[in-house]
């Protein structure tokens, strides 16, 4: 049965994988990749919808398409929360529900809850330089699969089912309302287990355990950041530190090499009539890649900030007044 699927399928690797590896790069409301911090005792909650699709892809470095699966599309519904422990220390949590679909052929798409991610973001340095401000951030985090979804069914898997640990450094310079931000990320990925007792990569492996290569990523963004919101252009690169190319007439595999560069435009708008309410959105396009789909992606979401600092101040003031009595 597996050989029939292989012969029918021919290799591809979905752009959904890029969404899974870089889930926060498209979110613009106090995330793990931007230079925005949530104030102390403020909680930002929101929902995000994203859609991406591709028809052409890179099989190694060879660009092609596959009429047996047509266009592969992915929908993602994400819930995200950011809490300000202090103005310099934020905690960010998120979890997506993912659904995949192929427009042709007999392979069925998959759907389900994917991975829980948690990040701690620290504003380490904030220094006035020239006419602007230089800020340096240290970010650490990881992800953990929430369900027992299947990783070995690319390109229609909803994720790779690998536990991860990531470290990131962010540098941001803002002068007036204009800014430029650069960041670099290293991600450690744990091995995974698949539902077969042997498999072939560049050699035969008589085991169900797959060694997952680590990942690196670079992110550059620049634009306008003001009281009413943010408008920015974002360029991202991701690369696998190891792995191998998809072989001819074979299914893609979780430990394939996955490299890509993406260009996008994002925005955030803060509503004046409702304090704390913001609308975010944007789009991205895959410029170059290796073993990934050339995806076009769009997303949008709504976030709302709950300010608990006023309640804390009010409680503190009441306590002092009672003490005087």
C-alpha cells in the first residue's frame, strides 16, 4: 500500500511546514519576533486565521508541480496570549488548529490541534543612540505537540510532532516613528517516532525513530510604528542544519532539508474608539526554496488588551486606606 502511495504521489513538501516552524512571524501584536513589549499586568488575547496555498514546489533545487495533488492549501486557526510580568519581561503562549487539503488526487487532508508554544521575551538593553533608540531582546521558548497527529504523511500532515527549544536575539532601532528590526533564531528539534519499523533516507534505517535536524532562521523587518499601529515589510529566511533532499518518485519525509526565503507586508491597527482593541493582517510570498512549496499566504486577526494594572493600583490604594483607619 505504501509503495502505491509513493508511486502515485511523487514528492512535495508543504509550505504549511514553514508556518509550523515560524508560527509567530506573521503575528503583529507583542509576539516573540517583534520589538513590542506588553506593559506590566497587561494581558493581550486574540485569535488569528491564516491561509496559504501552493501549486509549484522545489524538489531539492528543481522547481516543478504535481497534477496528482493539484494545489495544496492549509488553514490555521490560532489562539494567542501575551502577559506582561513587567515592562521588560513578557510571556507568550499560543496553540493552532490546522487543516490541510489537496485539490486533486485521492489523498485526504488532515486536521487537528497542533503544538503548544511558549516564549519568554526579555528587553535586555534600551539605549538612546543618535536621534533614535536601540533595543536588544533575548527570547527563549519551545513547543510541545498537544495531540498524537501523524507526522509521516507530508505534504498533508499538520505538523512534524517534534518537541523544540529555541533561542533568539532581536535588535531594534527606532527613530521617530520609523524602525528597523533584525533577529536570529536557533531551534533544537527532538527526534520523532513514526508508524513504520524501517525507512530509507540516504541509507536504510531499521527503526521507527527519526533524527530531526536543527533549524536556523533570520528575520528582518522595517516600517512605521506609531500610536495607531504598525505597517512593515518583512523578509525571512529559514534553513535546516542537515537533512536531505526529497528523492525522485518518493514521498517527502519529516527530516528533509527545508530552506526558504519569504517576503511579506504586515500591518496592525489600534482602534481609537475601543481602547485595547487591535486588528492585524498581512500577506507573504515564498521567493526561493529547497524541498518546500512556493506558497502565497494571507492572515488576519483580532486582539484585545486587558489592563489589570488599574485593578492592582486600586487594591493597593484601598489597602493603604484601611491601614490608616
